[in-house]
């Protein structure tokens, strides 16, 4: 059975960069400031990209999955797909996805 997080838990995760980074081990958290888009940028991007209920968003080079996971939080009716060539980052993305419960995100290596 999948973990089903409360709305309060999800709101906490997405209230700050620090809270979001807690989904990952320290070695992956350190990538945030250098390689990941800020949550505010992701929020603005998905408002534009997922302007239909059934939107499908592809993130090529998705890394540890921040854009897709945050996008799915901000636009839960859209489907997000992350493609990443480094399998270990896909693994971290999948682990973070599990901690968020049911989100419409698929990661592909």
C-alpha cells in the first residue's frame, strides 16, 4: 500500500528549499543551489506549461526530480515525466517520489 501524505505534510515539504531538500540524502541536497531550479521558478513555469487539466510535461535531464515532483504538487492534474541518463539520480528521484505519496510523475533512465 502506498504512503498517502497529509496536505499539511506536503505543504511543509514545499514551503521552502530547505524543507524540499529533506527528501534527499545530504550528498544530493548539496546539488540544490548549483543545479536545481528554485521552487518559485518551478511554480511559475508549471503555471504556464500545465495550462490544461490533462497536460503532459517532459523534463529532459531531470536529475533528482525536483522540477517534476514540485510541478506535480503545484499542478496535480498534470502528468510529469522526467528523463535522466544517470541511474543513481533516477533512484534518488524515485525515493523522493515515494516520500510524497501518490504523484503523477514517472522517471525514466
